[in-house]
C-alpha cells in the first residue's frame, strides 16, 4: 500500500527540535513504531475526535531523528489497516488536505 501523509510539520523556532502533529488511533499505535525506530518523542497535547476513532497528537522530536520519525509514520497505514481501521487513509487524506488549505489561506 502506498504511504499516506499522516503528519504535518509545525512551525517552530528552535535549533535542536522539530514539532509535528500526526494522526493516530485511540490505542496509540505509533508508540510501538517509535520504540522500534529508537526515537525519543516528547508528547504534547492530544485532540481526540468524539465521532471518529482517531486522535491528533502534537509532539517534539530531535532534528537528528527526523528521518526515523518519518519512517515510523510511513509504517502507520499498514499497521492501522491490520488493526481494523479501514478508513485511516481516507481520514488522513481529508484532514491533512483541509489543514494544508487552511494554512495556505492564512
């Protein structure tokens, strides 16, 4: 399956870290992927959708972990499909598309 864009890099002005928002499920499927890639993630707030099974997680990572972070999130689609979240690719596509368009409009 083709990788789905399931994260957005947020604007920040620090030298050693980057901030992201990514789409996960309520069971925190990404945690295991981060452990497998040996990435230290500092979690911020979570937005939990009441009508969907997904959460938007805000986090910080070290800049040196950028590629491993992206690699881990690249594995999310398959993991989510195996967990039974069949609409994950469509949900990500719709949400990321709407957020990207809002950013361009601002």
